């Protein structure tokens, strides 16, 4: 199936400074390592002050429907979700591991880098059984602050939109 | 014909206050459910009219295991047929949704119109005077299996029984009122949330009819007063006890009162936590009956919810004895302000597979399914909250009588209700 959102881009846009691409790649990798280690405070630190985080089923994008599975339109709402996860959510005890491929750098204009990265998450039970949990891609808007590269926006486009059981920990 | 005469269920009590765990795991029971329930005398929800607004629009839906194509013809009428070619059984429509003039099977290119009538058989008369179909082959006798459809305020239901009672009679007055109210004006689809739960499908209607768990399993509910056992609430059914509605009134208890009750019952966990952003739990009054939440099950595969300001139709599709897919179709009213649409999109955080008050259900159901698999024949669920004996409505959430209502109707349809059973 053709990706209806596919835009033709070079694998790596050479007009974007290597330094910028390097910082962004490290940020993207850090963000998922924090999730795998359940360092949720550190994961939040990957976002800047005016950021949003959405998880959207691919079918909704294809159908032109706006709703998401997770829709955090501000840093406060992202924090609330993690607080709820900590104090009241109940979910399957598990470990996650993210697997990313190389990032596609789409554009870098007015200090905002647009980067797309495919991911797979393998989930393992506490009894040591693993399976592919979800696949999809990140559409990130990255800004460069005095504190280094930060996510201004992360849209998680979910190919596995018929979600195995539930999503508790952010993707 | 497969003979199901051997399918037996041991109900030790005729009020369904005991449910044998084997009922979730027996493949023969599952096969019988496909026949007696999904292909049986029921109205199953298919989709919403707003999902197929224009002529030619189609969507593949499922009635139990059976794939059904629902589409709209040029005259605006709705038609549905089983997605199985009348030639040798191939799947005809291969995309989950789209728009089509007609439907062609890719295997040997038999062509069907939107009603499911066979309209073309390539090389029917052979080639070069050889081969082809016999003289006696009549296309009229090879249409697709038709599903009778009906739209209730834009909610499309289907049945394999062309003499089923009208949908209003099937719903009964209470559900005609509530479903009717939720779809009392044109809607717009906001989108889907889907999840696959590794549990028998019956655990889902049970969960939806289980008023007791709402604030024990879902702590978010009790923390933010969206649903608490201390609230004015109820669990009501239609006269056959097959459909159910659970509802409550937010604000009918106080935080202090609730905290005290939960502490006394040993399930308190700390102080009531705060949020940085309260917009999600802010409910804008719109329910004419004043209910902050109402969750309905229309037997067998259909659910509706109004949770605060999120509105959805949910449906289940069976995936064998050990799993089902749950689809949430979220919507808004066409005349809603942009602000209200955004509010509904924000509140959708509470529902679906990552929902702050719904993710736990998938986990609870998988746990039950996993551990009951190894249960002995005489091990059973105990369903006594809200009382035993006769099945009826209760004005409380400390109540499981609606679950017994499900089993009562289910066992009747399946033909294995015990002697003198409650109905
Ligand atoms: S199976 Fe469909 S045309 Fe032959
Ligand atoms: Fe629940």
C-alpha cells in the first residue's frame, strides 16, 4: 500500500548542517532509551516548554479523522498523563525495547528541524516472553535551545492501530 | 449440519449467580455462538451512516467472525452482504473502506453490484465455442449472502434473519430513548480507536455491565469523581434483560464523603491527587437526563458511551475463542462549536486502549481469560453483588445484577438455559 502521506525526500538532507543532524539523532535516541528504562522524568526533559505529544492511528490520518489515542496538547497534560500512570493506572507489567532506523531529516527552517524516524517496540513479559508490540513512525519537530535539542512536537503515527491490549507507557 | 446437541453448560443456580469458567474457553460453545447469536436472531451493529455518507461508500464490518460489506447505493439506500464470493469463496472487497461503483472478485473477476447481486461472469459462454458455464447456470441464483440492514438514527444494524422484529422493538423503550438521544441530530466522525484483547468476547459485555468495578479498577474515575460507588447511579435493563445501561451523576457525592467510604472499605490509596490541567475532567452539561456518564450494551456486539463529553459507539468482532477486537467510533455533533470539538478530542484521552479510565479493562479481561483457562469444570465466577434471585434494575453501582441479565438472555438464545431459570 502506498503511504498516502509519503513525500519524496532524500534519506539525509545534505543542506542541513551535520551538527544539527547529530544533535537531533542523539535526542531521538535518548528519548526512546529513557522510555525503555522507565525514566519518565528524563523523557519529559526531552520536550521543550511548549510541546505536544500525540499518538494517532494511521487509519485516522488516512480517513481524515482528527482523533488520537493519546492527545497531549501541552507539557502540563503530558505530565498529568505520567502522574496518572504512576498513581492510578493498572497495566500489564512488562519491559519495552524500541528499535529505530535512521532518521529522515525533512527540512530545517527558522530553527525548526523536521525529522521522521521509524520505530518498532518489542515488549517482553516478566516471564521472559517477547513479541512485537507496535510499529510506526515518529514525526518530530525539534528546536535547538540553550539546553540543547528539544522536542517541540512528537506525533507518533501508529501502523499497529489495532493495539495489542493497551498502551500505558508512552511510545 | 454440525450437531450441537452435545453442548451442555452446567449452571448450578438458575439465577446465573454462578458462571462456569469453561464457558469462555469451549470451542464448541464458540461455534454455537456464531450460529445462535451472531448469525442468530439478533440485531448486530455494523457501523454508523456517517462513516459511509456518499453513494458508493463502503466499509467492511464484522458480525461475529463473518465479514460483511456495508455500502450505500446511488439512491442513498444502505445494503450489506457477506464478503465471500459466490463462486469459490474468495474475499471480494479487500480494503477496509473506500468508494466503489461495483465489487469485483480478483480471483476470477465475478462482478457484483452494491446490493450483492451477481452481474458478471467472465467467459460464461466459453471461448471459441468451448468451455463456459452450463446452460442451466442462472446468475440470479448466485447472489451474495444478503444481510438485512436498518438504520436507527444513523446507527446501522444488520441481521441474517430477514424477519427480525423492527429495531425499535428490539431496543425497547429505554434504549430507544437513550440511543435515540445520543444520535438525535447529525454527527461527524472524530475517528477510531481499536484494540485487540486476548480474552473471550463475552468478558466484554460482562465488563460493560459490571457497575462494581468502575471505580475500583479505574482509580482515575474515583480520584476525579467521574464515577464512584458513593454516587447516585443505576444499572437498568430492557424487559428481556439483554441490553443494559449503567449511569451515574457526577457531583452527587462529595470528595470527603467518597474518600471516607473508600478508606472504610480498605481501598483508599493516598490523598486525592491533583492535575496540572483540569480541562479533561471538566464536564460540560449536555445530557438532558443530567447523567455525567452512561454506558450501554445493546446485545450482542454493540455498545454506546457518553463519558463526560466523549461520545462513542463501540463494537466487538470475535477473533476465535481467545480474542476479540474492540473498535471505538468517536463522534461529535455536526452543529458543535469548534471549541466543543476540541474538548471532545481532549476528553478522548480517557477512553480507548490508552484511556485513563479504560486501559485497565483490557488487562483485567486478559487476566481473567488467562487464569480461567486451567480451571476445573466445577470452578465458577460468583456474581452476587446487588443480590441474587430475580433479575432486575438497581439504583446503585454496587451491583452486578446486569451481568446476570446478560447470561439469562444468552443462555436462552443458546438453548441451554437451566430448568426454571430466571429470565
Ligand atoms: S472465487 Fe471469486 S470469482 Fe472465483
Ligand atoms: Fe471498565
